[in-house]
C-alpha cells in the first residue's frame, strides 16, 4: 500500500511498530487486521459520532487506506496521547450547530497535523513569534537539543511525498513520550511550523536561502482561521 522512507526523521519513530503491520498488509490483510490489535475494527456506519464511538467502545473504525493506516500507527506508538485526544473531544463543551468550538478545533489540528516538540525555551519564543530567522538560522545550533515527533496522521500521509509548504501545528511539551494536553488548549496555542524547515530533517534546508521563501515562512496575519489541512503556515 505504501513505501515510506523509514530513515526519514518523521517516519523513523514508527519504524518498529510499522514493521509487522506492513508484513501483514503485504500478505493481503486489510488495514484494521494488519494493525494487529483488537482496538481496530472495520469502518462502518456509526450510530453515534466517530469520537463518541471510540470513547464508548474503545474501538477505532479503520478504512483500508493510507490515511487510516497512519492513524493506526500513531495509536500503536502513542496510545495514551491518542486516548487523551479522544477523551477531550468527548468532554468538550457543546458548540453551535455545524461548528466544533475552539477546543475541538485544536484537538482536530493536533490529530491531523500535530507535531510534539520538546526543546530550549528560546526556540519556543521564536516559534510563537514566527521569527523564522531566529528559529532556524541564528539559533540553529539549539535544534540539537530538540526532540520531535509527528503525531498528525494526515501530515504523515502527506510526508510520503515531502513538499516545502507542508505545515505542522506544534504542541510544545516537556516530554514527547509523555505529552500532556494543556487545559486551555485552542488553535492559537498550536503555532504553525513548516515541518521540512526543521534542521536536519530535509537536505534543502541546509541553504539559508531555503528560509527566504515568504510564501511558506510567512509573517503573522492579524486575523485568520486556521486550516485543518495542515499545508499553510
């Protein structure tokens, strides 16, 4: 179904959990079965919403495609984090019809395009200010102290074909292996990051000119609604 480059920094953390899954896929199993855990079930019509179903049954409806495969791999690699996202969705305050509300918007951004980052405070300050020269150039050496993990399954799917504009939404944490969701989570608390700009993640960003592209490394806008698709920063 897919042929990820497991040496790529965004896929490498999933290499071990993915190996047996890909073997079962190659043997002809559907994605839900290949994931090898009773948590996953075939996708079907649900009597309740998706998040409510997962919370009530502990089972994740899974389609036979790459998008849901990456969702499953994140569940296998980060079960507590995914369960926390689901619990927060279900517990979120009601929103007007047709809207999710700020908390569920933020949870969706994390689920689809999230990146966990742990590192020095000066990098967080630069990221929050979208000070791209400080973040990626003048403080570039600090990235050696950073730990990062892509947890957005839609972003992982997009990274099968890396493109400069691909954007993550960042949750800054103390420990990427035990991330905590802040109580005041909102889209504004998840700054955007052009993920292929991370030093060491993509060869083209070794050139300073890589960051001069203001179509990707944009200045903050006065007002905008964040897109869940995760491709514009």
